[in-house]
């Protein structure tokens, strides 16, 4: 559920996906606590904004079945993988762009115009 929700927000250019990959915020939302003093505003914002979202509600239901430690480890691993995916995607685009810029395409010529060595003539 977290993957689908975060990916949807990222594709919509919604910056809230950054809050949903923060384990402290997601843990506080799932366990329905205030969270740390630094993140109280973000937690309230996420709870209010997504209280009617079906994916968010499914995430809360699934998260309540997990232990807090397992939830935190899953979110940390997901955040790392999410970040690495986009870093790799950007690197791939840069490499592909460099290849296209630096590659000299050979002009293909018709074989009939070339003198080809044929030992059986």
C-alpha cells in the first residue's frame, strides 16, 4: 500500500510523498500518536489530508497488524530502495544521453555499391 500511495503522489508531483517515506511520521499515523515534537505538524497534516483516501486507510489497517519495530524496518528499507531507484534512473538517463551525443552513427551503404571480396568469382 505504501508503494502505491507514494508512487501515486510522486507521479502527481505532490511533495507529500517525502512525509510518507519518513518512518517517524508513518509510525505515528498508524499508531495514532502525536509523534516527536519536531514532526507534530507534519503528522497532523498527513492525518487530516489523507483521512478520506482509500489507500491511506488500507495502509493504516495493514500497519496496525505489524509490530512497531517491523514497521520501522520496512519503511526504512523502502525509503532506501525508493531513493536508490530514482538515483539509478537519473544515472541511466545521463548515460543514455551521453551515449547518444557521443556515438557516431555509421552511414549504412548498400552492399551492391561496395566492392566485396568474393574468392569464388
